[in-house]
């Protein structure tokens, strides 16, 4: 009986260590992922995002609301690290605004 009792006494402390490790790892991932996504390394989430934002403010009426929605969705996708899907949203905003995407060498390298 004393053997079974001692193993039950060790279980809560082992469980606490595993739970604390899992929480620490989750916190680390949550704090580093958005920082990487917002680091500004990808043209699609920096230059293209800025161009789409400026173009969406120049549109009038219902097109402006749609263009801003595309830009907002694109920014959220950038934060999540999905630059390719974000670029599609930014390009849709540019198309809606009737603005051609600026062609740069960085754009060619990032696609």
C-alpha cells in the first residue's frame, strides 16, 4: 500500500512540471510567431501592403469599404505568416481601386 500511495504523491508534481513546460512553450510560440511575421522581411507584407493601404483610402463609396476589407484581411494573414494569401488580398484591393501594382525587383524575388 505504501508503494501505491507514494506513486500518487509523485503524480501531481510530475503533472505540474509537464503542464508548466507546455504553457511556457505555448507562450514562446505565441510571442515569437507574430514577431517574425511582422519583421518586415517580405515585400508582400511590407511594400505591397502599404501600396494597397494607400490605394484603398483613395477609393470612394462602397468600393472603399471593400478595398479596406481586403487590406485588413491581408494584414491579418501577414500576422499569421501566410504571405502568399495576404498578397492575393492586397492585389484584390489594388485591382478594386484601379491601381497597378508597382513592379520592383523585390516583388520578383518574393513570388
